[in-house]
C-alpha cells in the first residue's frame, strides 16, 4: 500500500519505522538484557554494593560517608574518611554522587596548599599526633571525591583516639583494622587500603 504514497512520504515512513525499531532495541531490549545478566551474574554489585547492618542498608562499599557529630564536627568515636571535594551544597554535604569530582586545583595552587596546612593542623590535634606524621591521604581528596578508602597508616593513626572515645582497649581496635586491610587488586594493582564505611559498621559491634 505504501507504494502508492508519494516518495517523500514513503521515506518519512521508513525513517519512522527505523526510529521505532531502534528505540525498542536500544531503549528496552538492550537495557533489560544487561540488567538481567547483571542480576544473575553480579547481583550484589548490580544493586549498588550495599552495606547492611542488622538487616538494614547503611551505605555502599563504593561511596564514602561523613561521620560527624550533630554540629557537623568530626566525631571522635568513629574512623574518619579522607576529604571529599564532591559537595553539591544545599545541605547535600560531601560524598555526593551527583557532584563526583576532584578539586581541580594544581599542586602549587595557594588555596590547595592552604587547605592542606589547615587539615594537617586540625587532624594532628584531633588524633593527638605530630603534624608531620599525618598521612597524605588524610589531607587530600580522591579524584572522584567519593572514595570510601583510607590507607592502613591513616586508619592505624586513628585507632588510639577511637579506642579512647569508646572506652575500648587499643589492641582490639587495631586488630579490627588489621582484619579490614584490603590488598591490591589482582595482587598488584593499587595499594593496600581500608574501607572506612565497613570498618565503622563493624566497629559498632565492639562497643
């Protein structure tokens, strides 16, 4: 029947059919297929790598969190993550996935150098350690601003302060850290690290 239509209209109808076909394939079939495969092969990751505590989700293994007091100051009872530049403002706070980014400040930028000095002073006082002992990852944000990991050195630096605030033996806290140290991916990619969100979840079980 379309053979009796004007050539221009036939071309438009052909284009419309192709649009509908590719919309169905790329907008429905492909997403559903990928989602189905992911749920079958990697259900935990497909659902966001959620961390649960007593049956309730408390975070993701992929995204950091702030552990602060009601006044938004760092809470001495918890291990603190590295800084985050992913702050969208308007009350969202750091580690906001919608604003994943680095500071984009160069290593010689005066604002970056000032913030590093301020963080070093504050963290040294908070953890009661000499300023030169504060690890580099405690002073700088990750490239994504969402990294939930800190170095084992930074986690161990915080152990005495956390133990004191919770009335725990420092050895128990250090042993908990040791159980949470993750090695490099595939044995050689990256460095050892500690997931602060998971560490703090299990820390509550020591109290």
